[in-house]
C-alpha cells in the first residue's frame, strides 16, 4: 500500500504538467497494483483514467480526487483488518 500511495504525488505532478503519457503509465501501474490487491473499484477508477489518457480525453481533477478517495477508503479498511 505504501508504494501505491507514493504514486499520487507523481500523478499530481503529471496532471499539473498536463503530461498525458505519464498519467497513462501511472494509471496503468496503479490499476495493476489495485487489482493485485483485490481492490476492484480502485482498479476500475485507474483503468478509466488510463483509457482517457490513451484516447486523449481530458483527465479531470474529479477523476484524480475519486482515485484518492477510494485509495484512502481501501487503506482504512486494511488498517481495520490489522487491529
């Protein structure tokens, strides 16, 4: 989870730079990590961002916010399991 969390700083930087290629690669990485960790909704959100980047469709702040919100939800759920 820690490695996946680091990706959001890179996503924010790529978004600020309007770097569609980086956003596509980062979303792909997050999608794989999320699906490997049995977090399908997070994987689906990352997949949608990847597809938008591949099709040169605008990636919005709302898309990134949804990714972050779901990541936080998953992180909290994992923390609850450890207790």
